[in-house]
C-alpha cells in the first residue's frame, strides 16, 4: 500500500511546477529558427474512463532531448463525485522531458502532472455529503512512458501513479496505480497489430467502507492504421480478468501529429 505524507505534498507540487517552468524557459532560450517542435492530439474512448481527449507537445532542446508537456481532458461525469455540471470535471496537465535513442526509434519520457477536480481529494462536501467544490491541486501524477518504433516492431510501456494531493475531507481520498504495455508487428507501412495488457489498481481508499484492490485487468489485441503526416487510428479489445468485473473491454484512439 502506498502512503503519502500530505503535509509535504503541496510543497512537492510547487517544486515540480517550478522545475517544469525552468525547463520550459531553458527550452525556449535554447530554441532557434531551426528547432523542430511537434504537437499530437488524440481522441480516446474506452470502457472505463469514457471519452477523454489528450495532447502532447515536444520542444527540442538538443539532438536527443525534448521538453515535453501534456494534458488530458477527462469528461466522465462521475469523476466529479457528485452532480457534475462542468465546474468539477477532472483535468490533468503536466510536463517533463523526452529522451531519444537509437536514431529516435526509442523514446523515454518521464513526466510529472497535476490534476484538478474532486476524484482523488474528494473535493469540498456539504453536510449531506454532496460535492460542492473542486480542488485545483486534486492530485499529483508522476509517470513514465517508453515507446519503441522500429522498421518491423513497435512497443509501448506506461506507468503512472495518481496520488491525492489535497485532502479537505478526512474520509475522502483515493490513490491509483495505472500501467499498461503493448507490442505489435508492422505488417506494412499502414497497418500494425499486436497485444495489449493494462491494469488499474486502487492503492488507497479512505472513504468510509472503502477498500483497495484492482479496478480492472485488461488483456486483448489491437489493430492500428497509420497514414502519412502523423494520422493514426487504433482499436483495442479483449477481456477483463478482474474477478469482480464483468463484460469485455474496448478502447478506440484516433490521433494526429502536427
């Protein structure tokens, strides 16, 4: 079980924000007219998180190092833990670095993000237990993404910890560990297919009557279609191996890079 020292959490968050700001300033100073940048937008939908657009931007700092920033716009109403009207929609934003190896075939991206909303912290509650306000610093999200794309094979690993940063309610705090891995074969320049494994663990739950455990454990297969200029579409589907779950899982991602 993961335990967090909440007295230090906000200071850690402010330090991470400061490091990200300094990194961005360094990247901007290092840029010239020949520096390359990229921006990728992905529209995602799956059986657990619902619909969630995301983006990732890269600003080249040196030949093998990029400043990275990202965001996820979670839209599932229940993440507001109450009568969601848009003011408590869960929102994630962060920054880090992207390290490239093997002629850009292998990319390693450590990042730190923050969430805003009420999912991890519980938000502000009224006397009846309803969410009446969301937190700017709902949680902190350290993560690591590793991508490999060769001539014939592709692979990806992601792991991220969602840690409650603000606990305005003694009995309302959640932590999660989210990770997945997939690998596939490039059939040609346009089509690839492979296997996907993904787990979401609830590692801390201070709600009255709450309990920790695995929210889902997905295993399945994917097929991806890629076009020129960075356009792609990936569909993934399979079974949920978690004993308390029922039904299958599915995930659709449509993206484009500029």
